[in-house]
């Protein structure tokens, strides 16, 4: 996952593990979920080539890129 562009028009490069397609996505095509651990922090998108729902883990750097690029973020809360 890499990003380019200004804060108002950031484009992210992504790849689909299903069809192995490589493409660019606008911030609006991605979702970020931030959980209490690395296991529950991920980003997701729908592959524009094959339509597969893709979910990938998001480490600190990815979270930083996505939030800085305007990707909608959902914070997951623990019920414990």
C-alpha cells in the first residue's frame, strides 16, 4: 500500500490477492478499522477487477498513510 497526491486527492496503490490485479484507489474506496490490537486493525476495499471483498492487516505506517489520506475510519471498541 502506497499513497501519492495532495491531501485532497490522495490515490492509493493496492493489489488483490484473489485475481492478483494491481490498481489505484481513491480514499473513498477504502475503509480502515482500528481495533485494540494488530489483529483487529485492518483496511478493506472491493477489488475493481474481480469484485472480491479484500481485507488486509494495517500496521502503524499503513494506519498513518490511510488516516492522513482521508480514508474513512471506524474505531472498534472492546466489550470487555
